[in-house]
């Protein structure tokens, strides 16, 4: 599935400990580690979740099933916090 970044969402500059995601409305503040920030960047580039899973599994050398569980859980959390939303009518 593809997602779009909420137009009000912002991410802080890179930092070794991770980054902070927020929105301009000020009702969401979410911290993420460097891997979460990497996933955010891929979402902002328009990659779908399966592309992100494949790239991250290859990058980290972890089993695809484990990476998929973690990526989808992170994406669900971002969606629940209204930082991203699904792109209607598109799935992959």
C-alpha cells in the first residue's frame, strides 16, 4: 500500500538518536529512531510498503517476515497519529 505524508507533518533534521515527527497543528509529537526516519523518507518518496520492506530487509540482512511486521506496525502508528494517510485506490 502507498501512503502520502500529511501536508501538516514535519520531521526534524537528522540526528544520530533519531528524529521527531510532528504536525503544524501541534497535536502530534512522535519520536522515531534512525530506522523509523529511514522508513519515513521512503514513504515521502512514494514507495509502497512492500518496496520499503524489501529494501529494508536487504539493507539490514533480516528475515523479510520480521521486517514486514515491524514496518507495518510503524506505518499503522504513523497513520493512527494522522502523520500519513493511504493513497486512495492504490495498493501494492
